[in-house]
């Protein structure tokens, strides 16, 4: 089993969209996939489930309220595609924010994600994808250090490129936490919302292309918002040829490691 964290400490970059899109590609390749909604905004959950189905959530596992993992795993309408949902804190009584603020720094909880991944491998999942929150706290580091790979999703902005140096320094710290030199793997970068008519983006492209990691520069894609609104996978809609080819190439590369 391979675990992947779709990450950026900033919001609005497309992490949820890519979590769903990559999961959909893996599912179409006959893989058994679990998406874990680790963001209290619950956008990933909202795309695949309705509120009446939310009797259990990810936080219930974290709090260990006599809740077993199978009760939290929810089937989506797609074959071999599952989600571990999160409830919104205000309207649905979600407790993820409470756990991250009170329990994530507790030493007894440091292996909770690692133990979850071991269990998920035992019950037959091929891939686990974490839709990460826009933050950089103990909870985030707990997940990132436990995963096999981190896939950063960025906008084509100067701040995003300049922030990569600090990000890679942080990855080395995660490897120290994990006591492993090679994991988590971070050798791919996704740049989202490419608009060739924007001069500021055009000026940044040469710098992006010079980065040592594999780069996947996705165009603006209107089907993403349609999929969110219709609560389904982007693969159900006619997406741009460039988007389709890049998504396939990225997913196949993720499967190699």
C-alpha cells in the first residue's frame, strides 16, 4: 500500500480537487483507494457524501471513542473508492479541530496515523490519499511524516516558488522524525491554474521549469467546479486534453515509487 499526502499549508490551491482527481484515476486503474479528509473544512467529504451519511468521522478514530475503523470508512458511489469523512465543526458537530488543538501534541498520539496506515494496508487498500488542511502544525507533521510521499500543489505565484526552499528544509525534518532518509518522497510538484494570458505567470514559468523535481503544470479547468457542484469525479466530465494527459501521467508516476 502507498500513502500520499496532497499538501500545501496555504488554502485555495486545489488540494481537494487533486486528491479527488488522482483517486479517480487510480480507481479507474482498478485500484482500491481510500481518501482521508484531514481538513476540517470538509470539502472533500462534501463532494462525495451527504450530511445524513455522516454518522462517524475521521476525528472519531483519532479520539478512539470505541469506534472501529470500518465504521468510519464510507463507500462512495464508485467501485473501489472509499472515503474517511470529516464533519464540519459548525453545522455538523465535527471534532477534528478539537483533536488537532488538544491532542495532536500529546506524545501518546504520535503514532496514531502510522497505526492507521498499517491497518488500512492489512484490509487491502492499494492507495491512501490525505487531503491535507491549509496549516502547518503538529497534526500536519504527524501525517506528512507517516506518509510514503508528499505531493505539493501550488499556484503559479512568486511566493509559492520562493517558499519551496523552506518546504524542502521541513521535509528533511520530517525524515528525521521518521528516522528514514528516503521517506517521505518529495520529487514531484503540481502547479495549478495555468493561464497563458497572464504575464506574471508567463514570467515565472522558466523558473518553474528549472526546478529539479518533476513538474506538472495544469491549465485552468472549469470541470473542477462542475464536479464539486455535482458531487462527483472530474472524470465524468469532458476535461481539457492537456488536463487529461497530465493527470494520467502524474498518476502513473505516483504508482512507480
